[in-house]
């Protein structure tokens, strides 16, 4: 098959991009042809199709009413994306398009281009955008989970002003949601949706996505290999975005209460400087900020970890960190919230604690330290679970079967 993969970013910006590139790699290794469509950016990976990538825009850096209004219009419907994708499809003639994240940068204009060209569409959902205009069921002003829009209507994004980039972005998000909701664009022009977690599927189906149009297919990650039993030094590893919704204040509090433990945090984000100051002010010498790490450096962090921690306050989907931990034979300590609880099974792949509770996180950390043999057994169980359910060959088999189903249904 020739698959057209589409994502608005073409560099490893976040989890969606990791999945996007992983999918491309799996498909190519299986002998399929892959065509890419994305947005221009100085950090982009090389692509033979980059001449048709759309112009770059970075909404948080825009200044001035004129530029912001021009990009606001473009964020709802990009004529350039329609033209360029139409030309790419004419040139390459893909069998199927597999979309990842495209809202606001490539816009639903690409759905109309694919419809007009007769290309069937599969869309992997990495967030809750179809039901929540700010993507995450999270109010970034209050730093709390918020489900106002599906309960009361999309106008709540205007009242709450809850997108990350302020009121204008909230206005754009509102109009985008209302316009394409009224047109039925996401319901009519996508042949099938992939939800990486049952939790995400439950939030988007039966409304706005019909049940027959959505399947659960968890993410996959590169197999780190069995890294052996977890060390017993009480070293805990976090990998992800450094932002308020990730619950890292809980890590600081537990590290303060348990000075014999060691915490290594990998990633970057908007609160990195704030975290650094808090660590210094509180004298938390047992916390190390590693910055962004990949490859062998990341693998080595899993090797030295007793457990991985994921203390999110937001609705995670299918977090890659947990899959990496399972691959590496490491248990995960995760908040009992969203898709985390689907991967972190109590006593099987890790331990769960009550969201936003430093007391409960401390309880679980103490239990993990005290039960070395149990922790080792859970790590072995996590590794086996990864091999049986989430390994790349299993993911590829299920993905290509879904492609064939969509192509057969269209035919």
C-alpha cells in the first residue's frame, strides 16, 4: 500500500510526533510506501515531499492585531493546505491517508482536499479536540480538569478563555468547533477513527463520533529490550512535558518528604524555570532536571530507575512513557486518571494513586520501596504485557488490518 501520513509538525515536538514517525518507520519496514504532508519548520526532519509542506506559523509568537487576525482566519481554513495537498495527491496517488494532528495549522481544509480526490481517511486521535476546543479537557487558567464544552456547549471555551494562547485563540477554537460541527465535517469526511485508549473512545463516542467509526488501537513504542531487574536504590524517573497539568508539584513534595529517594525528570516545557527555582529554594538535592533526552540516554535512564512516575492531573490518552517503562521491565506509579489506569494495572504493571494527592503518592512510593520482590515481579509482568499487547509487530498487524478494512469498505 501507499500511505499518505499527515501531521502538522514534522519534528519530534511531542508524543503525537513520536507516534507519527514511529508509524512511518513501521510501515516502511513492512514494505509499504509512505508519503508525508506537514508544515515547514527549521527543525523538520528531511522529506522528499517538503516542497509542498505549508508555510510555518507559530501562534504564541504572533504580535499585532493584523497578523493575529490573518492567522486566525487561516487557522480555521487553510487554502494553501488544500492546494498543496491536492497537488501532492495528484502526484503520488496514495491508497489511503492516515491523519494525526492537523487542527489550526493544516486545518480541516485537508479533509475536503482528500474527499475531492477520493482518498479514504483514517485519523488517529491524540487528544480530545472533537469534543473540547482546547484539546485537553483542561482549563489552563485554573489548572484543573474541565468538561464544560461537552456538557454545556462550545461557547464555554469563550467564557472560560481556557486555551493556552489566550482569548483570541479561544475565539478561533470556538468558531472552528461550531463551523465544522454544523457542517458535520469530522463525522462525514473521516472514514475511521483510531482511539489509542478506551478512555478517549468513551469521551468521543457516540457523540461526536459514531461507534461504528471508531476503534481502539493503543500506541506502540520502540522495544527497549529487557533491561534486567530494577535497581533498589529508590530512583524514580519521569519523562514528559514540564507543565502544570503533569502534576510535578507532587513529585517535589514527595521528594521533600522522602529525602532518601532520587528523582530524575526528563523533558522541557513552560514551567522548567519555575521547577528549577523551586528545587533550589527547597534544597531538593535529590531531584535532577535532565532536559530533553532521546535514544541511548533515555534508555539508560530507564535502566537506572526503580520505577517510572506519571503524576498527571489531566486526562492522559495512551502515554508513551508507560509503554516505554513496560518495554524496559520497569513498573509505573501513575495517577488513577484517564488512560493511565488502562495501562497501569494495580499489582500487574505498576501502582495507582489518587490524582493530585501527594499523600497517596507518598504512600505508593513507600510501598514500592518496601516491597522489592513485588516490584521486581511487577516489572517482569509489565515486560510480558508489553510483548503480548503493545509491541510494534502487534500494532502494525492491527493497523494494516484496519487500513484493509477501510479500503474494502470504500471499494
